[in-house]
C-alpha cells in the first residue's frame, strides 16, 4: 500500500484532502481510533484510522470551507474599504491614514488566505463585493458599517478556531488575523467615540449594529466557563464589566445571515 | 506601595520567604524546582528571589502563564488607578478602570478555572501571599509613561495569547483564551493610540510586507517569560511550554 498514492487519488475527488491531513496532531490523534472505512480494510490499521479521523468528522466544516469563509469576510471588508476610500468622504489626515492602513491589512489577509487555499488544492472564493445599495453616503455611517464589519470579523474568526485545532499552523495564522481584526475594531470604535471594548448595551442597539452583537451567545453574556462573572468570583462585578471583558463567537450561519454580514454581500 | 487599594492583592506584605509551587506539575517534577530550596525545614517556603516558577507542559501550564499575565496587568492598572499621573484626564482614568476590571476578572476567572488543587491548580494556591510585581522599569508618573508601559504589557499579552492558542489541547480552554485575546488586542490598540496617535496596528506589531503581511505578533512562551522577567520576583521557566 502506498499512502501517498491513496492521498493523490483522494485529491482528485476531494480538494481538501491535504487540508484534512495537514497536521501531525491529527495524524497522531488518529492512531488510536478504530478503522471504519471499508474501502481501506486492507490497509494497515493506523492508516485506516488516520483516514477515519480525517473523514469521520461529519460535524464541522472542512478546513477549506473555514478558510473560504474567512476569505469571504476579508474580501467583503476589502471591497468596503475600497468603496469608502473611493467615495472620498473620509477626512484627510488621521482618519484617512487609519482607513488606508486597515485596507492594506485586509488586502494582505485576502492574499494570504487565497494562497493558503490554493496551496491546499482548494478553490479560493473571489469577487465578493460589498452591496452598493448598502453602502452609506456619509462618513459617519460608513464608520458604523466599518465597526459592524470589524466586530463581526472578530466574532467570526473566534467562532472557527475550534474547527482549525486539528491544524496548528493554520490555527496560528487565524489567531494572528483575529487579533488584527480586534485592533481594527478597537480603533474604529474609538474613532466613533465608543469604548474600544464592547459594552453589554451593544447587544440592544438597533440595526445595523445590534445584530452584530447578538446571536446564540450575545455580547452581553456574563457566563464564562460555567462561571457567572457577576456573582461567582468572590467579588461581585457588574454585568457590563463582565460582558466587556470577553468577546463572544458568532457561528458561520449567524455571520452569513442576512441580518449581519451576509446581508452586505452584493 | 501604591496599590494598597487592590484588596485582592493586599493583605499581608510579601513574606520574607515564599514558596512557589510548580504550575500544574506533578509532585515528582516539583521536587526538581524545590532543589534550590532544599535547606528549608518547611517545604512550603523558600527564599524569595531564588524562587522559581516552572510552567508544566500541558494546558494547566498554559493557563498558569495567562493567569500570571492577568495578575501582572491587573496589578499594573490598579497601581495606575490608585496613583494616576498628574496629567491623566478623567477619560484616561475611566479607561484604566475598565481595563483594571477586565484584568481582575481574567485573573479571578483563571484562578477559578485552574482550581484549588495545590499541585495541578493555580501556581500560587500554596503561597501565603500573592506575588508582588515590580513596575520600576516603567515611568508611571506621567501619562505618556503610563501608556508606553501599558503598550508594552498589552503587546506582550497579545503576542503571548497568539502563541499559546495552538499549544492548547482542550477546545473549551481555546475558546476561553480567544474570548480574552481579542479584548487584549482591543486594550493594546487603545493604549497604543494613547501613547502615539494612530499606532493601533503599527508596523512594530503588524507585519507590513512579505508572506507574513497583515499578521499580528506571536511570542513564544520563552519570549514571554523573558519579557516579564524584570517585573516578576521569581524566575519564570517556560521551556516546557515550548514542547507543546
């Protein structure tokens, strides 16, 4: 049996095959599990269990799906900031400098994710555009949308980290993008006169911002690791202190919902 | 000390001698750490200054490092809030109170998550008093000095968290870490902007070109330990975390 040959054949029907295997940890985790793939019955048990590990997880999206989801959001952000720059309403000086820097980072994220997906034999999404009809005419509202996009990005990356745990190199990169999005979000929020961190009250804001801070786990959540922060830590903390201390996840479905980023895609 | 108001740190002054338990290690490996204090009749104390804190090669070791980071940051902002520089504005104080609250919550949550077990829980479960941190490397008497120091600490925090995430085995710990990571990045962006306008994502923290372009800092556990060395009254040994 030639495992490389099997992987090669699989890659013809599954573009994500390398993404599934691209982790020593996944390989070693697979060693202990039971062979389930009948087609591989003749193969040594450890290889079979490896495939079982790679293909047996019906629950989560594949690594390529996660990366394309991230790329979709980055493309949306990139196009938004391009439109914002082209609209010419951003004041010269510090505001224009900040938007240019943020755009530069989004472009870098697009390039990095596109290359990574291609390297993994996936097909990177492209031509994701910000819906023109949703693009605000005035600078203040443009900043509102920028805040919505950045805070959504923070929650979206956070929501996918678990799906990248099998690939520590990709998880690493995702975390390095995640914190950049958080820096962007903090700065945009500051430009709008908001706190850099998300207060509990944000979850009650009207659209378009409100839905960014809701979801199955809302940003005003005060329970972390089964500990109620307001009551269980000896010293009582306010609900706002508890909520602002932690950012929460959004699921893929929540982000792509029409009430959030999904509604901003052309 | 300026941080008298920090009730969770106050209490008795640091004892002359303090014992440091191996963070998350077994009894066997804690013997290793105690090698330097074998003359003590009472195994619960050792000489301050020769104490060593070894982080174990597991999730508990990682969480003990984030616990220490939270302790340091909480202590730092408490010191600033208690004795603000003369040129601090009300907005500066409000922001530092917020960040102090966040860090105290992290500290207490990590302590709770790590649990009370003296061997596998928070590293300082057996200490008579919590560690006291030394901020003399920083100038905390001016607004600029405070934000420069905060920038250093928060950037260390973001780099540390970014480097630790992939070393965790337990997915729920990873989720917890990330919920905090992005708020640390918000702190970092905010204090950077205060230290130097519009430096929230400056080229010293975000790679500008090449195949790492657009990516934030990563610090390895050993780099983090080195960065914190001057602030902590014990020797930090994070080598085990490099194996993860």
